[in-house]
């Protein structure tokens, strides 16, 4: 199989993974609203405690999904690296892995990098506090988690679409 076909196949797999992340996001929105779920233990919580519980879990799920979006791009680029260079990628620099991979594969592929926001959010989530809300505040983003995550989904989809073989 040609490199171009192998890369297209990898991109198709990344789109499938992105679709699954989007479906999980929809489930989080649906099932973590303050009005959802009637579990037996829920009756043991006051309305205030229930709101706190759902609010905290929803933010952590958004954080998890945000990190997963970043990982999806990173893994796709590592897989494409294997196709191009017939070997495994080894991070030898201090820069962001996505940027490093783009630089190393720049002679073979074109990228339209729109991952700076995603990378900054992921960094705050992983290295500061595991919360998308806290990461938003730290880097001064006014949008709510739900709207921000929808935009991140679109950004990742566009990023994958715009990976082109030269």
C-alpha cells in the first residue's frame, strides 16, 4: 500500500475515534445534567449535594475528553511518522510533541495547525488541576465547557482533514 493510502487509512481511523469522542461528549451532556439519573443512592443526597456532584463530575469528564482529543492528534501523527520513516517516533526535544512531529514530517506533509488552544488546555489540565473550567480560567477563555468542547471537536476535525501529503 502506498504511503498516501496508508495515511488516508490512518486519518479515517482518527475520524472514527473523533466520532466516538463526540458521542461520549453527547452522553456526558445528556447524562450529567442536574435533572438526570435516578439512582437509589441519589435519594441520600440533598439537592445541593446532587448539584455539586454532577457539576464536579461533568467538569472532570470534559477535562478527560479534552485530553483525549489531544492524544488522538498526537497518536495519529505518531502513526503517520511510522509510515513515512518506517520507525517509531522518539521525542528528543523540549517542544510540544505535535509541533515536533509536524516539524519532522514537514517535508512530506502539510499541516494547518490549529491545536495551540487544545495544547494549552491539555497542559493546564494535566499539569495544574484536572478541570476544564480551571484551565479555561487560567488561559482566560470566557466560553462555557460545553461550547468550548464543541469548538475543540471542530478544530480537531479540521486539523485531521487538513493533513495533506505533498
